[in-house]
């Protein structure tokens, strides 16, 4: 769900909170080394046993983390900060809000999909062939009420009463929109 940049931006903002310029510079150096090592591992192929992850994905994440640490370092230098504070990083805040919004949208879409699946599990879809006489009656009622024949049949099915001896009946009713 998250891109390598999303992962890197989130991790760096959390880890950089309160770090001074020297510590951030150390993180830039460390990220450069890890970016190079993970890129080499990616070229060689195989899984990275330490993380059991795709080597290409790990290389992408470290490249993004290296870029993000450099951005934080440059921001601190430009703003004259002694220590990094995520609340003062407007670009970082914008990205974090965008991630939160995308997450909420993804969760809402997932919940809607699950609700549709639950509803679909309760539905019964069928094809019904009626002889001429009942078919004409259903079409006549549908024409008078402005409903589709399937809607008339659905209302009819909703009103079925099953007795103790399993016989079915439908009390008189008028189909409505």
C-alpha cells in the first residue's frame, strides 16, 4: 500500500525528531552506506535474510531514506535549526497528512467492499421461468405499479409466510415502489 518514499518519509520524520545537525549528518552517511549495500544485494539477487524481504524493495526504501535524510539535513541548514522538529517541517506534515488521508480512504474502501461481500452472501440471485398465465399476471401488476416484474416478484417473496407444516402462502398485498 505504501511506496518506498512513503515508508522512508514516515520513518525518517519519527527517527529525526529531536536530533541535532551532527546526528542527522550521521544518519545521512549511514543511509548512503545502506543504500549502496542494499543496491548491491539487489543486483546479486536472492532474499535478504535479515529482513526476509524483496531485495529490490529494500534497495528502493534505502534510496528513499537516504534522499529523505538529505532533505531533512538541508531543511535544518536552511532554517537554521539546532534540532529537527517534525511540527516545523511543512513538507513533511503535508506528506504525512496525505498518507493519513490515503490510509483512511483505503480503509473506507475496504470496509465498503467487505459490506458488499456480506450483503452479496445474503442475497439470492436466480433466473425464474414462469408459464404464460402467471407471467401475464406478474407483468400486468408490474405495469400498473410502475415496477419491473423482478421487483414485483421480490416483494412477493418478501411476504411469504411458511406454516408449521411447511406450506407457503402470501397474504394479500399491493406492490409499491
